[in-house]
């Protein structure tokens, strides 16, 4: 791997970690509905699995988050925060 590829990989990992932190904040927030906490906890488990590349994990997470944000009972602050995580994940490229 050349320096640029290593740098990109590190950048992707940092971006993934930022998204994970954002999602973890939603999970620990006492006002987040239980069903959303459960879905996000499951998603966090998947995001942290090293078997898949960072970009594959990000793409899968974006798809799942898109479904989660469709919940009509979701508080607006949770939806906005989830969109921030999606935005971070969308910046991850191979």
C-alpha cells in the first residue's frame, strides 16, 4: 500500500469511529425510545466487526439507518443526530 492508501484507510477508520461515537451517544441518552436503542445497539455491534472492510460496514450501516430514521415515532433530535452519523458514514470510500 502506498502512503495515500494508508492515509485514506486511517481517515476512513477515524470517520467510522466518529459515527460510532455519535450512535453511542443516542443509545445512552435516557430519552431515546427503547426500540431505537435496541436497533442502534445491534447496528453498533455490526459496525465494530473487523471481518468486513470499513467501507462495507459503512454502506450496510447507512442502509439500516435509513430504515431506522423512517420511524414516525422517533423524536426529531434523534433523527437529526442519526442523519449526522449517516453523513459521516457517506464520506467513507475505498
